[in-house]
DNA sequence: AAAGTTCTTGTAAACGATTTCATTCTTTGT
DNA sequence: ACAAAGAATGAAATCGTTTACAAGAACTTT
C-alpha cells in the first residue's frame, strides 16, 4: 500500500475527480465546491499525497529556489544574514542554495554561470567584488545585492557605511583623540571604499590631520587585523585611536596588541564595525557600529520575492539604519606626551 | 534570436539530429559517433543551450538537492561544516538546501516534513537533539549525521568526544591541577553526554575527586559561558581549572572573568573544545581540542553521495581524529593556598 | 420558457528533459 | 559472400504537475 509514493492521479482516483480538480483544490481552494473540496482533502490525507515539487516547478516554469552568492560561507558575519534570508524564503516555499565564491577558481565565472543556467528564480549577492558584466545577460533572473552593491542600478539593501565611519571618528574626537587611524577592508571592495570615504570626510570635517601612513589595509579577516597590529606596534609615531572596517579585524588586532602588553583602552582606543556576536564578550567589550544583519537578510529576501512575483528586473533600494554601540574599547587618549 | 532560452529541441534542430542524440552527447559522450558529437557540441555552443535541471530531475526521478538540518545557521561552528559539505556537493551537481531547526516551531516536525516530502535526495543532520522516530518512514531518502548521532544505526561522521575530554583532564593533571571542573553543553545532547562521560572517566582514571558542584550546565553559547563565569566567581571553593564543552562557552567565560579582574592562566586555567577560528586570536590564546570541521563536512557529504548513488539506506560510520592544541590559557595552578 | 450568467468540473496539451526499443548501417568471422 | 554481431541513431513514451479551453449544470432575468 505505502510502497510507492502517491501521485496526483492516485488522489484523483480516490476522490473520484479529475487531476485538475485536485490541483485546484490544493492551489486555489476557493474555486472548487465545498463538497468536492472536502472529498479531495480526505483523499489527500488518506493517500499521504505530497505534491512533487519538481514536476510542479517544471510546469510552472520556475525553479523554486534562489541562490545566494557569498565570498565565504564560514564567515559568521554572513551566516547571520543567511538566517534572515532563510526566515522569509522558507515560508515562501523557496529553497535557498548557497554558493561560495571563494571556493571555486573564478568568482565572476560562477556568477555568470548562475545568471545563465536558469537554476534559480533569483539571486542574492553578498559579494561586492563581483564584476557586474555578467548582469547584461538578457533573460537573467532578478538580482538583489545585500550589504555591498555595484555601479549599476541594481536593487540593494545597504547600510549607511559612510555615516558609520563618521560616528566612529566623532566619538574619538569627542574623547579628545587627535591622532586617529583606520584599518580598511580589501581595496576595491565597495564597503571598504565607502567607509574609507566616510572616514576621510569625517576627519576633515572635525578638523583633524589625515595621515596616509595611519591608514592600513586589511581584508576584513582576523589575521589581517593581527597583521595590522604588528605594523602599529612597529610605528614610531602611533595613532592613539583606530577605526576598523570590520569587527573581525578589530578582534585580531586586539588580541595581538594585548599579547604585546598594550592596554586597551588606556594606551589605545579602538572601534569596530558590524557588532558580531562575540565582541560583547571580549575584555574590553568592543565599541562598534551595529549592522542589523538579520534585518538586512529579511529585507533583501522581501525585495527579491517581490521582483520575482512581479517579474521586474529592477526595484527599490533600501537603506537600513545603523547604530553606534558604546562599550569599553574606546576611552580618552593617554595623557603622557 | 536570443529572446527565449534554448531547449534541447532547438539544439537537435540546429545539429540535424534527434533530441535523444543531444541528450546522449551530453551525458554519455562515448556512445555517440565522433562526428555527430562535434556537430551537437557546436550546436550547443551556438544556441547557448543549458540543460533544464528541473526537467532533467523530473525525468530522472531525483531532486538534485540535499537538505542540511542544523540547529542554528548563525553559529560559526556549523558554517565551517557547511563549507566542507558544499565543497563536495557542489561539484557533484547537488544543491545544498539549508534548514534551521530553531527558527520554526517544532524541529522534529521539520525533520519529518523533509523526510516525507521527497524534496531532497538525501539529508544531513547536524542536530543531535532531533528525535529519530520519523526515520521509520519507509520511502525516506538516505540520511547521514555529522558530529552528533542518534541511537539507531544511522551512518554518521563523528569525532572522539570522550577522548577529547580525557586529553583536557590529562593536560590539567599534568600541570598539577587537582581541582578540575567542567562546563557542559545542554543536557540531552549527545555531544554533551559523551564529553561529560569522558570527563568523568578521565577524572577517576587520574585519581582526582569528582565534584558534582563543579560541573556546570551550559548550552554551548557564549552567553551560557558568561553565566557560568558568574557562578564560578560566586563560589567559595573554586576549581582551578575548567574544561568547556565548546569554545564559545570558553570565550564567554573568559571575557566575563577577565572583566572581573581574574587573570587567565595565572589564577585559573581553561581549555575549550572545537578550535573555532577566533580563539587563537584571543589573549590569552585558548588551549583547545581541534575538530577538523571542514573534514567532517567533506566526509559526511561523501558518505551521503555514496548512499544516494548506490541506493542504500545504511552505510559505514566514520570517526575523525581530533587534536590537542596547546596554547596559553592553561598553566600551573596558583601557588597560594 | 427562452436566453443569459455564473459556477464547477473534466479533457488534454503543455513543461523539457531521458531512456527503452526498434531500426538502420557497419563490421567481423567463417 | 553471407550470417551474425555490434554501433549509432531516431521515434515515442514517460516523469507528475498545471492550466487553457470547453462543456455541462444551476441560477437569473426578462
């Protein structure tokens, strides 16, 4: 009896109706008469029928899944966004396929592949360093960028990156710092550039000297934060405050300088960006800029679903508010000197 | 011309062959004559044809995706495993669907849903607290457990949890500690129980007193580590060494006690479990037990693919080796007293 | 009571691949 | 030179749905 899985045919037979009626009962119950509806639903329960998504997708000319392209699946920053995406995609009956752009050889090629393969009803891009060329493809599915965005008028969900940098600089200035540096993300990345721009503008706007040798390049990773620490320790003329383009770098930096005997925030103040979960548990707890990552994921998914349903290829962009979180890693500059 | 996406019919027409030949050229090139093969491949390139995965899957009675069930997608511990899974699933042309068991109302129901819905060719379970009842379903797809495992003889990939605990205890004992405590994961979780058992056995085997009030319950999270710190700080008679069932808890604990002015490892030694990326960047760098998480993901995916291809529902289990990583968070016990 | 409407339902044609089976064309062995 | 075996191809069925269209039934409306 339960040998084979029931098809819509079996249900139709059991209920004494046509397959069309079964299908209608399940998708638009309102158009079928109450009596038949009940008969069908009974038959469904009886046979344990589940619609075959593959067949349904084929007929409806959709795939039922959206692909998320991200630079590194193992990065906790992204997993939070994934959680947000999943929370709206799953209820909407869309599967979420995850593809790691770093794992393969050529990220741009991977993007092109997914744009042309017709394997997804939509794409979410979390990697801002992808080249937008492939987006010219005519029949491509809708695409939404989250966090990072590219030149074209691609719908995106982003945060006020520049303002975040300005908040950090403002905080340092107010505490009395005059020697402020910055550790950036990888050059070319939109987030990096945006935050760097915000940093520069804020520095001139508060009237502080902008020293290029106090702008260190990282790549958002903890390792690159630790590397920045070695550079900072080796400087003869050090900034007393550092703004990091990511919390991860701040964490790597903090651990490294602490091991070198530096006390934060007594000898050096630092501020991160993102508010990843761990930083509140550090000692000192990290002052940072909060990005509501789950929220970003949710909005991106909503935008994408809207585009998929309306069949548009463009859409609005959304800017999500950030928040300055004052903790204990930034204090007044050292008095000596 | 490029208006609509090309189907296999278009390719067949362009190459002057039947659709059957096109299909064969693409799946089993060896059975078609060299000349025709070339003609078909040219036609493919010309039309920009991509096989429609949905149609292919329907015909082949498969779904082309495996579902990964995990307790919390935002947990960095799991994302590393996901990366491992993806690295073998993607090349094998399987999509990886991720489902969060914590986000919905009833985890067990979610598992049952995926087991019966026929939406996946296989399942990977990363949540050991799921009840195995649903696995009785007759036509269910193959299932592999990673990290955690359940009573039944389900194929699984796991690590030597008990031995990990023993390594930590051994290390403490060798350093001269006599008062050793343990912070566990949530009760009922297989990992928790296994490590706790290992801890207990190791304690008696090195001949140290096993004090139940020095066994604190956590839930693997940083917050629960911080909570454990408050308990430890409030104790009149404290253990001088603590073994944590997860790095996350160790991190939460470390930050909390450091803020209370405790020096690790001078006043207290700690050892974690997992070796998550961040712990090497802390100050002090955390001594811990490394689980090769990417490796676990890879093996689980390999096992699952094998089961899918051979059509078996059982398979071998695999035990992955762990490694003790000595860093700076464990030292000799304080001399005072 | 005839002519329109409005509701329900069924018939059958897609959707785009894969694969069985039969057919034609080559080889090969004797 | 002829039968048998092998290789390459095509015709058509099939996977399990959804949905355009048609048709019958049940009501209105005049």
